[in-house]
């Protein structure tokens, strides 16, 4: 989806405030429209698959992206379904890196 996916996630050392609603709204326009911001705290998106094995394989691909970026999402895996939840745990909120990771997931 362009610019954000070209960036790398930046490690958060804490001590910074989460993004404001205005800032998260601006970043949201730069990622796939299936992403949702929940309570200005985290991003979430779900994908559907024809079976469990496909969902598991996709989850592993997203996990590889997380490892490569040093920024890790939470996943819910079920039969034919994957849900990703992204936020910066260190500050318990959203940072630019969360949107970068979401954009990279969009490219998978």
C-alpha cells in the first residue's frame, strides 16, 4: 500500500505518549480499509481462509514479518480465520510502528 510498508518498525523504549485520535486517523488512511482502530488503543483485522491449514500458514507468514521487524502482533487463529491485533505493548497504545507493521501485513 505504499509508503508505510517501505519503512521499518522502530523499537519503542517507552516514555512517549500513544498517538492521538487525529494522528491514528491519518495513519489509518494509509493502510488497507479492513483494518479497524479499537478504542484508539489497537489495530485489528481479520482474514478468512478455506481451511485451518491455510489460516495457520498465513499466520506463520505474518509471524515472519513480525520477527523481521522486531515488532510483534497478537494473533487469534481458528478454523479458516485469522485475527491480528497490533499495538505497542511498552506504551499500551498505538505508535507509527503499529501502522508500519499493518502495512507490511497488507503486502503478504
